[in-house]
């Protein structure tokens, strides 16, 4: 059927119910509907309307009716009609609306900082666009037809297989593809695991006494009380897990590079965490957020390698590639897998299957390894430049790894320096903001500086703003 409505181009929805009720003529109803759509902005200025022939066929009315409605609106100034340009909604000044009560109240303008050393973000300007595009083309070319439908709740098998090989090789993780569950980042993974823990009647879990409040709030919002572990230069004090009692059924750790202090969990404390989990039946949630980025030596392997049956390994592409991918993964112990899948739902609908295929190809081709090595050099250079800019006046703590450093400050100066940085147009965060509200540990005065965030063009002025902020 050559003249079916399905063959025409632009869709345009108009309310012609008055015509169906026989209350007014076709032309008048069409004219008023178009006029109102242009008046209220539903048809934006410059929008091209269908030709009179196409529109008439679409509506099932005579072409002359549409042509006459268009002509009337052109005469009124609502539409324009030019040879070769078709009929469009006129470019005209929109009526100004009277400000509401809230708009009449003058409020101080809070300007966004010009520069940022807030931790937690990579240099998104370094995203490998050309390599990702090439991987996407190959992945789409080779993708089976079923890849465009709903997939297994664990995620695409292609990516799970690629991750299993990569994690085993690069992070020392025991990762059977069937035990990998893909998710939309770390936050999504924690929400799923918190749901599973609650279903297992866990009511408390341990967290590091210095940690992200976002992660603690997620657990608290799921009905889990968080108990803080003291953190020092050797990482979290995991021997203290034994003193938390039977109600603490899990612990969330950042063993490779403690956030925010930058410490690496020592072998003795790794062993203490695993011993606690084996003895009590507890679970260790391992957040390996930037374990690939170690600059002074080979990265330490994942804690999960010590006991894959008691550790849930959590990783994401947020630091290595970009947060916008919304791509994360869990390597789940066998006895937890069905519960995690039940919490997630019957199908994968949290992250794009096409992005999963692209990441799988990106890893298989070796492009991911090359990108990580390049970023490792980039971030190491930035870390070195940051330390050099400080000139030795302020000590930097934490291992040479990741995307942030901790800058120790004179006692009592943290808050004033954070405020002084704001005056310089620089966003920074103090160490105190990461303190668990129930911890009794003393927190030293320090800044947590994320050197991954600035773009290349902003890097030099960001360092200048930082040095101008610090007392001489």
C-alpha cells in the first residue's frame, strides 16, 4: 500500500477532537490547533512542517484544507513559507512571562569553581574516542541478532568472558564468566548487595572509618547500620573485625588503595580480613576502584584471590575509561550468585548491551591494556608535577597510586584553606569530610587532592591556584 501513513516523514500530533465531534469545520480546527502549538512552544520556532500533500494524506483530509490553513497562519505571522525552504514556524520573540514569587526574590549567585582538584574523577578528556569508535564498529558488525534483544541478567557473555581473562591476568582475580554479574557501576552493585545482605538478615556491616559518605548512605538507606574500622598507614584495622560481634555480617574495604588516605592494606591485615570472613561466615566487599594505577611498582593483586568464596570483587570502568559508560562488574561467590541475580531481576536492563559488546571488543583487541598503560604514565606525570609544585613545604602521604594524593596541613588549618581555595576559584576537599560519624579515631588536618579531574589546558592554572592558596 504505497500511500499508507506509515510511509510519510515527520510525525506531527494535533488535537482535532473538536472536528470529530462536529463542532467546527476541518480548516478552522486545523488552523487553531497549529496556532496553539506554535503559541505554547510545542512547535518551536524554525520547525519545518510537512508539505500540504503529505500532511493532508496523514490526516485523511483534502490537500486544499491544509493549504488554506497554512496560508491563514502565514498571513497572521505564525508561519513562514519560502521557495525551497518549505513551511516553517516563524522565528519570532516569545511572549515574556511574569516572574513568579520565587523569581522576584534576589538571591546571591553561587558561581561554579573555575578549577577543581576534587577526587573521584578521571581525566574524561583523555577518553579514547577513536579506539572506542573502532571497537564499536567491529562489535556491531560481528554482533549476532539476539544481541539486540534482552540479555541474560548477568550481562553479555562476550564481556563476561573478556573480563574473566583480563581480571585474572591483571588483578589476580579468580573469575569464572558465569560468576561475573554486570551492573551500572559501583553504586548499583552496592545496592544489589545490600538488598541481598538484608534478605540474609544481616543488620550491621563494617566500613572504613574514613570513606565516602555516599557509600555509607547507600548501606544505611538499605537498613544496614555501618560500623567504622580505624584506618592508619597500613589501611583498615581488620583485626578489629573480630570485636564487632555476630551482628556484623559483612565489611566494605578498599584494599589496593584505601580511599581517601591512599594506604595499601598490608598482607597481615588482608589475612586478618579473610580469617574473619571464614570464621564468622561473613562477606568481604572489595572495592577495587583504581587498582590498575600503581606507579612505583606492579599493582598489588586483588584481595579476592585469597578466598574467592568469601570475597565479592567489585570493579568499574569509571576510573579507567569514563563514568558516563555506567559500566561495572561483580565477581560473586557461588553461593551468592542466585541471590544477586534475583535482586537484579530477570534480564539485563541496567547497562546497554551494545556498550557491553564494545567494551568486550576493546578489551579483547588489547586497546584497553594500551589505554590503561597510557593513562598510568599520564597520571604518574601529573602526580609528580603536583608534588613538585608544592616544593616540599607540605608532606604528601599515601602510596604512589590512583588519582589522588593526601596533602598534610598544619593543625587547625584545614577549613580555612578549603575556604581560601574557593576564593581562588579552586574546589578542594578536606580529609575531615570523609570521617564516619561514629568513629573515635583522630583525623589529621589534610586535603584530598584529585589530580585526574582537570583537563590538560586547565592543569597549569589549577596548580597555580593551589599554590596561591597554601600558606607560605
